C-alpha cells in the first residue's frame, strides 16, 4: 500500500543548505548564552549578591520541596534571567500595554494591584483565621496591660472604583471589610474601618489614592489619621511624650508609583512609562523647638531613626505604637497622627508586612518585652483579610 502524497507546504519543511550552515552558529550562540548565564550566576553568588538557598538547606524542607522552590525563585534574580525578564516586561508594556500578572490597568491610566481583585479559596475560613489571630494578639497585649486598636485600610479598588474601567471587582467584596471589622467589635476588639472616611474624602476631593501607586495620597492619609486619632481619644489614651509637630511646608512633586516598579517598567524613560503622579509632599517641624532641632524633612524617615533610639535608650518612650504595612510608612500617615495627638508615636510598621509581618516582629522584640506601651495601633490592608493564612499568621 502506497503512502498518500503530502504537499511540501503541508508537511515537514525540508532542510535547506542555508539551515545547515546557520545551525552551528545558532548552537554556538545558545551555548554561549548558557555559559554566560552560569558564570554570571556563580559570580553573583560568590560575591554575596545572590543567595541560592535563602532559607538554608535542611532535610524536612528538602523532602517537602521547599528547598527546590526557594532555589528556583532565587535563580529568577540571577543576572541573566532578571535582565531578560526586565526587557520582556518593558517590551510587553510598550507593544501590548501589558503590565504583568500583579498590576491591572483601569480607566484613564489608573493602575490597581491585582491582589485586590483576586478571589481566594476558602475566603470565609481565611478571614475567620485572621480574626482568631487578632484575638490571640489582643490577649497577649492585654496580659501586659496594653490596649489594641485595629485599623483596616480599604482597597484602592474599593475607594477608586470609578476608575476601574473594564476591570471587575467581585461583588462579594462589597461587605468584606465592614463585616470583618463588625465581627471583631462583637468579639470585644476595638476596631475601625476607614472605608467611610476615605469614601467621604474622595467624594469631596476627587481622589484618596494615588494613580500609579497602591497607597493613599497625603491628603487621604491625613483624613485617615484624623479618624484614627479620634479613636485613640475615645479610648481615653493620652499619648506621650508631648511633641508639638506642625507643618513646615507643602510642595507638589513627581512621585513614581510602586505599581510601576511592581510591573517592572520603572527602568524605561519616563515618557515611556505609565503616567506618574504629581503628589503633595509635606515636611514638618517641632513647634517652638524648630530652630534648635531643625526641620524634620520628610518626617516618616526622620522619625524612624529617632524613635528607634528612644525605644532602646533612656529617653521618654512613646506609649503609642503603630504596627502595620507600607500604608503606615508612606504619605506621612504616622506624622499626621502625631500632629493630631501632639505626641511622639513609635512607627514600627514594615514594608511588605502584609498581615502578620510587623506584628510577629514586634511581639518578639526587646521593645515589647521591656518597654510595653499603653496602646498598639494595628493597621491592616483589606486585601489580606481573605488571603490564605497558613504562611502569614501570628506565631
């Protein structure tokens, strides 16, 4: 039986003489690429610029696959893969308008964090675990005579929903923050949901969050600080030591957003990046002592150093501590609370702290064990409430 005839264009493409001559060159280029990648990785590892085993190597994590997973994640930061990924991100943005898996484009150039729009498995179970962790922290603090105030920061995609465009925010998230805060209050935890405050601010002023950043504007942070300060006064906490912080000056400056960095396109020329924000930036000074101690610059950074010295030194210690995420470290949120309460506040928030990062660090610190405050303000972003809690829980 003869085989059916297959036209050349429908079958395998025959190897031409040009293919034969070009194949050694292609193979050599690929081999050089692999060799360069290996040597650049070894070089970065040898000089401490790259850690291929960030969590160490032990038998149990090895059997569970955690070591190989961490190794693969570390390799992504090697010189060649990271450079290739950066180029790919830039080209994807310029050619297709794609910002990667974690950043979403809304209307009129507004950017949103994909985590806020993600539907998680077992959301009710996860939020219940978060509640259990909060109650655990409250009990630990109460044993030392410390009050707890939980502050939930609503999603940017909730407050700035008018800029979502074609993006979809799940309807089930409508009551996510208010319901969780309500459950905390029923369990005896002092808690405040900033949704109403920021929604009212947006209605009056146009925006409470930055366009290319996941965080609030300074004006939005100031409105939030007023609400939190009012809660502190309602709890009859007198914040000490006294500090007369006042506004020195306010300027409008260009502020590259963290969502541009997260998308991996911050290395492009400004004109090729997504539109950056023009944001207010406030500097503070210490009332009548300003001439002696000088301007505090961007107070978030200046206070961090001074507060660290106070916490472990002999100076008067702040009796109010803020634990949280980058929301507490941006847009002068904590300095605005200091201004409202006329007192120094210890800011122990951590960038990328999510739910438990800063709190776990604080509860194991010398500051907590030897110099307990009167009040801990725990700032929590709404987006983490229903995330899987197994690797982000209170230890």
